[in-house]
C-alpha cells in the first residue's frame, strides 16, 4: 500500500499536475477574452513562441525585478533557519519602495511614452503567457539541475538524498529550499518581485485597456483599486511572508516557481482580464462603493491579523495584544544539531479565535473584489475565489502536519487551546 501511495505521489501527481495546469494557463487566455475562439485561437496561442513585444515586456520586467533586490536601499533581512541544517536565508527588505516605484514608473511610461502600452498588453496577452511558460519551464529545469549538482547549502536530507525520487517529481516539487541566483534568493525573486508585482501591473494594464475600449466603469476600477491596496499590504508586510509555508516548507520547483511566474499572472489577474471584453452597461458607483468599502475593510483586518503575529514574533512574545499581555504556549523542538530549542505559539488576539483567521479575511477579500465581474454566472468571475478556498484549506492541513511533526506534544496542547482552523465551531 505504501509503495502504491509513493508511486502515485512521485509519478502520477507530478505528471498530471504539469499536464493539466500548463495548458490551462493558455486556455484561460481564451476563456477570459470573448473575442477569441476556442478552436480558432487556442492552438495558435499554445504553439506560439511569443511575439517580439511579449519577449521585450517579460525580459525587461524580469531584469527590473532582479535589480530591485539590490536597489532602493534594500536592507538585509534574515529569514527563519532550516531546521535540518541551520542554513539562514537572506532577503532584501525593500518591498514597499519597490512596489511604489514600479507602479509610478509603469504609469508614467504608459501615460507619457506609450499610451497604447496597456492595450497592447491586453491584446497580446496570449503571447505574454507563452513567453512566461517558456521561461518558467526552462528556469525550473535549471533549478533542478542546480539542486543536484551545486546546491546552496548541504545537510538537508530531502535535498541531499534524492534516491527513490523520480525526475518528474523533483522537477515538480523542486530540490532546494532556498536556492540563490547571482546573490538573489530565488523565492523572493519569483514569488514576490515577479509574481506579486506582475499581478499588480497586469491588473492595472487590463483596467486601463478596459477604460480605453469601453470608457470608465466603476466596477473594474473598484476591482483594480482593491487589488492595488491588497498588494501594497503584501509588499509592506513582505518580510512577514518569509515566515510562511511558501518559503519555509515548499521547495523551488514547478509547483512554486512556475506557479508564481505563470499561474499568478494568468489566473490571479483573470477577473480584470475577463471584464475587458464584457463591459456591463448597468455598472454604477452605488454598487462599486460598497465593494470598495467592505473590500478595504477586509484587507485591513487581514493586515491587522498578520501584524499581531509579526509583532509577537519580533518581540519574542513580550508584547500586548488587545491591551493585554500576549498569551502563548511554550513548545520545544529538536534543531539540526540535535539540540532542544524553544519556541512560543500565540494564543491571544485574532490568533486565539482560530488558527488561521487571516485566511478567512483573504477569502472574504477575494469574494468581494470578484463581485464587479458578475455577469449572471458565478463560475468564471469567481474562479479565483473558489481556487483560493481549496488552496487555503489545503494549506491549513499542511501547516498542521508540519507543526505536529516539529513540535509534537506542544502542538497538541496548542490545538487544545485553539481547536478550530478557520471558522469557530465549524472548521
């Protein structure tokens, strides 16, 4: 039975995942644009090597994102060490400045130099997705080869001992936890500086294209404003992201890196892209304003929730939450040297209600900013929301398994204090 499970996990899932999601990224281009035909345009997009314009856009953006790690007065930030070998990843803490400068630069270029830039991005999005796929698939292959021949740090059992793992599984999962490329942490580059920033810029591009084609509509504008606020919050909190499962557990392979380089760009931006070819003549500010208000409120609560844990972590548990000393549970774990270490888990504030209330606000925000795209069908406009439900529920399960393995009895005491994962008395 165990052998069958391993075969399924190491062979069937990787191949199925790659074979499903890679072509789906192209299909989304056609589904989101009502002017494209499934049979007439999809084959051209899938087999396209990308236009000259698409290559220029992607290469310039990748270079811009890479240089951002060194520019904008980026202060070094040390992430949590790998438990198995003690390796401490290094990042650049300049996310907020990078986000603001990128938006201003993009807006200035589109306004003063190339007024048709956003429209061209929308109309050539199929080529852009093709270029992103080509570069991402090759890059993931390079990461796998690097992990085998020249890993960043030794002493990680899942990295050093690759016997029994198929090549397709290593390509899908990745090998290294914190690879670097010419002085830059790969995950900060792909996840944050390319993935999240690309999301922001593409939504703005699609919204401007919508205005150029259909005139100013409150719904798409409200959607873009909420995305921009949400991503400002992300970059303001970027160093906190380095403590999440994406960074501390997931390895740099297809699942994570292709996901940020391609999937985020074509799927997370889908709602804004979808609305361009489907203008709503009934759109009005009376409906858009509640979306803006409640969406902003949800983002604020999401930030406050994350900020409580960040404050608790930075003060090593010696802080006040809701005007009271933070409650905590002391736990122990064994580090890479076999030494017993201590940690503390927050059990007050929002983190005393459920273990992942921040995920609830993430879902609420995604639901709210999808409302302007509603055209009588819930499937496509709310696809991101449904995807996020699955992703975050799965993440709570993975987090539980990881912490159970690391903290053991201490984690069980924590679960007794905070028994529910996302919704009190339900889940």
